[in-house]
């Protein structure tokens, strides 16, 4: 499990953008997002933590691994 705090994730649109970015990188990943807590928890199938962080950053967000 790889968990990020994403403080600039603020609405459902952000949630779907982040989910799409992660799934584009790793189509078998499980993504669990808690919008209120600004937490993105990912159970990757193939991608490593740094690739996941980069994919979320490329989608326009600021992920910090926790
Ligand atoms: Cu948003």
C-alpha cells in the first residue's frame, strides 16, 4: 500500500483526475481516496511509489508520500 497526502485535492473532479492518472499508469491498481482527509491510498499491481507520485504530480497535484 502506498499512501499520499494531496492537500490540493479539493473536489470530486480532482478525485476522478487522480484516479484516472493512476489507472493510466497501472491499470490493475486499487485506488482508495478519502477526499476529506486529502489521502490517496493505492494498492499498485505494477507501478512503484515514485512512479505513482510522478503520475499524480503530472496530473497537476502535489502528492506527499506518508
Ligand atoms: Cu477538484
